[in-house]
């Protein structure tokens, strides 16, 4: 093994979380090595984005113009057949006061293209990016992570030392335990997804042809994402009770699910499944709603799917990954500069990251709960009223939800989640054929805060520091610096 190389930061994984944190740390003049086990472009799921990513984080990264020129499908909002309303209903980003104007859309992206844009941008910003370089182990000394070992292009084991190691290696991470972390799965979303791609599928009427379509049916729900005028990503999210069927004959399972969902069956009438290339196979992902017990430890920080993931019905995956990357970069930059102590900096990172995850997790519980299908085991098993208070209490305490300080026990948490469900059901019941304001603009402790951070990130892109993004969570707490890349004490900001 060759002599150890020295960097300020080593990032493991070149997806959106890894590219984000590495770019924003390198922008502050630090030496960053990014190790990616695959060669880009490579396949990845998670194709529907939110405005906070494409207008907020992308602006900080300096890729917003490049993303705009990439020709991705414009997503003006979301269309759902969900809840008691028998007709599909649509919300637009543009209708929300917080999302009006030039940031009132997002994109549906082929992740092979989108992730490559972010990774190449990291290179342009001085990150030493090494593909085909899988990490094989972590270097620890005196209770602190000091670096990693990886296999280079020649198959030799190399060692690299750094002040900080960032695990952005995704849901299959084998490193997160080195931060003293355990993975805990949500008791609500014990689901798996079966997904593939079709050519020639139908589209929603204009101007919503680029919207994601999410459709509830007896076995679970479908996503239907238009990636181009002809290519569509189609996935069925079903319960673990369907695992044997999915794993035994995925093609037959998918056809069975499509046949059970009239709207998706209609959209795919005349379409043909892609059978070649990276889109030409059935894929399965299971156990995909979880949160780790710790997001950082001495010398190591977890971001993206290495830290947490929640059911994707509201397209939160890339948002949580890039937002976590931004928060981690602020903490790393502050510690490397010596302006904020490590405990304070990373406690701020974890507090904000868990809060954002908790918002989506709790919102989605209510969103699931409001759907009515009395004869469906899938939907009955996911009712708040059918979930043990002890399970609710344990997981809500773990994720540090939006109102965790108000939770005395699991019974109170369950009552608040049920109230969120009723509020959502009342709102959706009023929807007719016209697009409506974003659900996040509705009243209530969860709904009113769901889009708060995303809107603030978009505001920073338009207004800079004046937007107030990254303000202190409590009196005297840390806030984002003027450039958005560090933490500063509120009284000295």
C-alpha cells in the first residue's frame, strides 16, 4: 500500500449529496477528494425534483443555468388521484405565494444526466474526483475517523487521510456505523418499489404534461414520471406482503399492478416497455424509509441516503440529499476555519437535517392516512389509528419531527398526525378540476412548515442574504453566513 495521501475532506459517493458537499467545501479553498465506486454516467432512481433543489441549491453550486439548458422536462407541480376525491387533482408550484415567479417550477430528470452535471461541476470547482474507486474501509485512531482506504484504478489499495470523512454513499452504505449510528426503519412505510420504463406512454393535458402523476390503488400507489416526450418512469410502491410476487416474476407482478390501477393502465395503453440499456430491466428497492440514530461522529458526517430516506410520493429524495450536503458543508467549512467548535457546528447540522426529514415524514403519514380504501390491507395497515403509540413515539423521537418539543408520548403524537390527515382530507375534498395552491400553503403545524426551508433556499437565489435563509433556530443560535457556506454566531452575523 502506498503512503497515505492528505486532504482536508474526503467525500465517499458522487451522487447529489456528495457532489453538493464537496463543491461547497472546495469553494471555500479546502482540499477535497471525492471517491466514487462507479463510472459516470450511471443509473439512479429518484427522478422528480423540487424547486428548492433546482433553484436554491443549484444556484449555490453555480449550475442553475446549466440545468436550465439541459432540456429536462419542466415540472409545474404534481397531479394526484388520492384521497376521497374520485377525480385527479393538481397543485401548482406557481400558485403558492412562496413559489411565485421564476422559481415556480422544477424538473423531471434522467439521473444519469443530472448527476453527471453535478459531479462535473465539482471537478470544475477544484474537487479531486476519482471514479471507479470504491472505498473498502475507514481509518480510525483514538476514537476518531481519520480517513479511508480505497481501491484505485490499478486495483491497489490506497489510504487517504483527512480532517473529515463525508459518507454520501447512498442507501447501501457500509460506513455509517463508523459514526456510531444505527439505521431505524419507519413503522409506517414498510414498503417496496417495483419500477421500470416505457416508451410511448400517455401524458396529462397541457400545461401539466410534465407533472408527476401519483395514483393510489388497492395494492399501494404508482408513480408516473415523464422524463422526455416519449420516455416514462413507472413505479409501483406496494407492501412487503407483495415481496414474494415481485421477486418471483417482476414482469407478471407489474402487469398485475397496472391492471389493478385503471388510470395507469389507460396511460400505458399502446406503450411499450424499454428492454435494452440502463432502462431495460425491472428494478426493486425495499426497506427505503429509515433514519439513522446519528448523522455524525468524531471526524465523520452522513448525508443523503446514507443518513435517511422517506417514502418518495412528494419527491423529497434529492431535496433532502442536497440540503443535507449544504448543511454538512457549512459545518465542515466552519470547523476547518476554526470559527465554530465541532460540537456546535455539527449539532446545528443534525438539528436542521432531522427537522427537515421530520417535516416530510410526518406530512407523508397524514397524506397516507387520508386515503380511504376500506377493503385494502395495504391502506388499512398504514392508518395512524392502527399503529401502536409506542412505535410512533420511538420513531418521532428519533427523527426530531416538526413539533417534537410538543410530544409528551406516542398517544399525543398519533393524535396530531390524525389531525394532519383530517386537515389534508378536508383540503383535497374541496379540489375540483382547477389547479390548487400547494398543500404546503395550507394551515396547520406540519403543512405550514413543509415548504418553509425550500422557499427560503429559493429566496436566497433571488435575494441573497436578505431572504433570511439559514436564520437561527433559537435565540443566540447559529445562522448561515452571508455567502451561505458557513455557520456564524447570530450576534456576530
